[in-house]
C-alpha cells in the first residue's frame, strides 16, 4: 500500500492526494509531524513524500504522477489521444511551475 505524507495547505500535497483518490489507488494519508519526519527519506526536503509499497520513498509531484501512470493503468489522468495528452502535459507543467 502507498502512504502519502503531506500537509493540508500546499497545492502539491493536495494534487497528489486528489490523483490517488481519483485513480482509486489504495493509500493512507499522513500529515503533520509524521510527514515532516519523512523529509529525511528523500533528497530534496519538500512534501509531498510518497512511500511505495516496496518501502522506497520519492517526492516531486510530476515524476510521481508519471510513475503512478506506469504502475497503474486504471483511470489514467493522461488522455489517450496524443494531441490531448500533449496539451495535458503542457498544462500540468505550466501550472506546476508557474501557477502556484
């Protein structure tokens, strides 16, 4: 099972939480001091941090999204049409880097 460590206010934590919920990927959500303690498990000390079922940890929401896309086919958030997928990737990257 996945464990997502984050906080209630940051948009990146909420984005990952929404994706896990939408895709119906079984996970637990932990926030507060428990989440802060997980920062030591990753290179860049920022949340959210995702713990994978094998016990490894990673963060940075965009690569996490693509890793989940590779591991779970159901309810993909990437459109099947290549043109639409390109636009979705472009919007996600723009929003992730510049909108917040």
